[in-house]
């Protein structure tokens, strides 16, 4: 199991090792069975602005986030995404 505190601030890298950003917020959703599950990791400045409830010149988009289904590995403060 991973905790939210392990995700916040973690560096996000592509499978090739390119740095994509840092996790600034975590979006969750309620599943059909009533359980809460992680939906997306919000990255970078836009993700931080969303977390803080600040208005931004653009809304956070998929470019500013990583779908949880695209996370392949989490270890030592690094989240590795799928290709």
C-alpha cells in the first residue's frame, strides 16, 4: 500500500527516464462499490494551483496530469509512467 504523503512531491518520470514533473495533487473518485480510488496525479504548477484553489490562466488538463492507470512503478519518491 502507498500513502498520499508518499505521492505528494514525488518526481514523475516517463518509462525512458524523462522528468515529467512532480506530483502536486491527487484526484480521487468514488467507484461503483462506494470505495474511493485514485483517478489522476496532478503535476507541476497547474496541479499546485488546483490543489491550492487558485485561479489560473488555463485550466489543468491531461498534459498537467497522469492517469492512475498509466502509473507503472512507485519507489523511493519516483513515480514511473507507462510509455
